[in-house]
């Protein structure tokens, strides 16, 4: 299956891979959430080629995750997260939680604190009906309204 064909697979885990399927895109988004907004700042932070960075930023704009606007000083353009882009934060925090648990033998390299009380931020999966905390063992996938008869539906 070609990479672009992933967008046609009736699966809400597979389809986003068209956008997030490479390390550079997730790293760009990580830096967006730390306040990086300018092309040269992304390039400096990531050490990525200009063409690859431009391609990834354009893809994020195309999918409505970032928007390009004039900077406040008017000298440059900035890349800013949209509402759709801000909705990605829990995904990055889930990856961070996993990384802290399984890939940080000396402890988390960064602690994410709640400004209001200084508690540490974590992701959790909950049931929308009973508010129970869930794991993969508690969930049964069932066909939804967007499922087609495609053989690649899982």
C-alpha cells in the first residue's frame, strides 16, 4: 500500500498517519507547543533540511493544523497552531508518558507541571459513560458509522 493510500483506509488510527507518519512532523509539533513559530527557529532546533521542513510545515497547513500569519513585528511570518492543532497535545503527552515510563531510566528529562497547582500533567483514557479509567484490556472495538465494507478496515 502506498503512503498516500492510508488516507482512504476506514480507520481513525491509520488515516492520521498520512500527516503524522514521520518523526519530523511530531517533532515540529512538539516545538510548536514550546513556542517555536518561525521557520529558521524550527530549522535551528531540529537540524532538518529547509526543503523537508518546508514540506512538513506545508502539510500541517494543508490539514488545518498550523496556519501561517504575519509575526507581530511584521518582519516575518509565523506558524501558529490552530484549534485542530491544539487538539494534538494529548497525543504528544501520551507519547511522552510512555517514553518517561519505558525509555527514561534516569527519570523524566522534562516534567510538565500544571500552572495552577504545580501538579504533574499526565494523560489517561476514560469511559465517556461511567468515567472509569481504561486500558486496552477494557476495550472492545466495534464497527462504527464510518466503517465501509473495505477488507482493510481494521
